[in-house]
C-alpha cells in the first residue's frame, strides 16, 4: 500500500447484476433516499471527493453536503462545509455551462499538461493539478501523494468504473462501500463498479467483508482491501 496518501474509499450504488448505470450511461438515480443519505454521509466524512469526467458528464452536478447535522459535524472538526470536489480527466474536455460550475463547492482539476491548457487563466477551478507519467497519462500515485501534502487525509471516490479500476490496479484503495439496489439493468456495454481490462482471478484484489446492512430492499456492503500477497 502506497505510503503518505489519503485514506481512499470507493462509494458506489449498483444494480443487482453489478451495473452502475444503464447501457446508455444515463444518470444512475435508482438508489433510494437511504442510499443517497448514506452517500452524503461518506462525502461529509471526507476532505475531498474524486470522480471522472464521465461521471460528471452523466449527472452535470456533484452531491453536496446538505444535512445540517453533517455540516455541523464538519464545522466541529474544523472543516469547511463542503469537501473539495476533484474532477480527473485526461483531456479536460468539460462543458463549462453545466450546473457543477455553479455549485457552492471548491473545484479542482486533476489532468495532464494537454488537459490543463484550455482551463488556465479561467475561474472555474480553484486549482489545476498536473501530474503526468512519461507516456502522457495522469500519474495517480503522484497526485495522491500531493493531496496528502495539502492536508487531504480522507478521499472518497465516486466513480466511474475506469477510475476505480485504475486505482485498484495501483493498490490505491483502502475500502469500498457498495449498495446493491433491487433492479437488473443488463447490457454488455453498461458500466460496472470496476471496468478497465480486468484482473486474472489469481491476481485479483482480495476483499475482507467488514459489515452488511439491509435497509428495506437495499443491501449495503462494506469491504476493506486486503494487502496484496508478496
């Protein structure tokens, strides 16, 4: 496990057949009010949330902390009302007219040199973080190490599946919260919690089940990532 980085938790809702959206990649609004409250609680417990451009494109917004009790708890902990909301994208081809850019949150952009070019000198993002590998991809381990130097100790990852796959492949995830919702979406192109190329079974990340909560028709699963075998 990489040292000196934020404690990173993935929080996602999925259908009973393991899809986080339908084949059209429509906004996934199939979670209940209980699931939304659960997600808000996880966001409120974080110093920053991280999500990919595809997730932002689907919703056009980010989920803010609105529960007065959660806002008060953040204040008591010396934290601002909202965590930092970080969009990660290689190209940074984002629509500046979406509602996300009007929400009362601190917005950061994690991108490449190419992606940063069109947003420099603009006011939409408070910070533009450029961390690049020699092949021109986003250097996620370096970025997370940098976030730790900015006093971000807890990071919530809200999707999508490609981002989660990248983080898992780099052993950068500590916990997962998965809500199983009572519907079946199907579709061989519908996104899942972990997309990417996949893992061979003997090399797959292993999980330890910490707790299971059933609320009405939804199942809330809490896992810890086990350290990889030597």
